[in-house]
């Protein structure tokens, strides 16, 4: 839910909705054996794949699916069995998200089981509710924050001029985190800019970062650089959906962007159950414009030391090809 930006990834289990790839070559210290290094790298890959599979299941869940509450046989792992109008497809993953998460051997030496989830522009912590339930049901710890002016945060989105202010709830979370604790930091859409900002300042608290169809930009770049073709492009649906707000009389620049709720289903939620479309429609808020125009400052000493993964959503109606190609290039450089 809430796709606004997307990107790249290579082979593993190719799925209809998401695949994964490490966006950096993570080198282990020479003191570690090759076997241990390989095991740790596989662990990071499995965790990123779990998030990719979860994203896939939620993206393609059909409201027509029905749960079998009673069955003559007990499902393995006590997992609910479901039926769907869609039959199996050759591109479907071998393991479903529940199966992977319930496989305790998949995370034998995890440094942390705590996921910190950061939503995309216009959304809030509420958009993660299904993933939170899935993760916590299998023993993971989850935290989801509302960025400034998002969700139930009371800040006016038109009064947020910087990334620092937009990401303040996220940095406040790290300020309160125990010294010995680490998290797996996950960001979606423009939340990618906010987690990049936090990675630069709180590197020691972050075991790894996962960008789910999120803005992954390099030092000195802006989030706006990635999706500028959308704003100026000829796409009729995008023109209908985007509404620029101007509340600062001292500047000609927009203060926020919001989405016309009459058209968001067609653009963002074309694969989404009706009940989730209803939730999003009443919960969406304007996106602060200032943070999108600010150039980010990140370094190899801090941001660059954190293992990073990018998950691409393949069926993506929000981005035009120009922006998709540009974001793919940015991930490669990052």
C-alpha cells in the first residue's frame, strides 16, 4: 500500500511483486573465517528476502480470498490455509512469507529481531499494520513511527521545511534506544530519505537497512531528483492526483503535496482489498515539500558502513519509466 517510488533487484526467487539485492558489497573483517562470513552474508540475505516476500503477499492479497477456519487436517506450523481465485504461477516463490518467518533456522545468529518501520509520504505508521502482525506473530519485535506531519502527529505538513524536522520522530526514537540495542531499519517511498538521514547519525544502532521501493539517493542529492519526471510529466492520472499547496506567502515554492482521494485507488491501490483502500483514503495526509528539495549529506564512514538492501516492486503504476531508470541508476551507484 502506498507505492510512490521504486527500484531494482536481481535473481533469487523471482516473484511477481518483489525481489532483493544488496546495494553494497559488504566486506567482513579478515579475522573471520570464510565459512562464518558466508553464513552472516546468507543471514542478511534471508532477512531481506523475508521482507520482500511479506511485501509481495500484502500487495497481491485479494479481498475475495477466504480463510478456512475448519479443516479435517491440522495445517503445518498452525498457519491459516487460504483459497484464492488465482491459481499457482511459475513465478510464485517456493516459500511463502509465513513459512520463511516460522522457519527458526533461517535466523540462527541474528544480531537483532527488532524491525523499525518508516512509512512513505502521506502515510503513517498505520500502513504497516499487516506486516507488524505477521512479524510479531513469529517472534520479531516491531516499532513503527509517524514522521512529522504524518499519521497522528499533529505537526502541520506545510510547516516542515527540512529533513531534520521531518525525521525528528525517527531520530528521537534512536535517542531513547538502549546503547546495546540494534534495529533493522526499513523505509518505504520518501521514507528512504529519512532513514538515510538517520543512518548517518545513528550508525551504531542499525544492523542493516532495507529500502522497500524507497528513495535511495547519494550524497548531495535530493529526493526530488528521483521523481521530478513525475511532477513535470504528461501523465494525465498523475496530474489529476497531485495537488500542490502554497501556504507560505514569502515564497513561490509549494509547501506540501497531497493526493486527490478520488483518484488514489487507481494510482496507488489497484491491487488492494477494499477495506485497506478505505483505511488509506481517510488516513492520507499531505507530504511536506521542503524535505524533498533538501540535498542530503551522507558519508562512507557512517551511512556507508551499514549493509543496505533494496526491494523493487515490479508492478508499479506510480513511477514513469524515466524515474524508474533513474532510481535504478542511483541504487547501483549507492
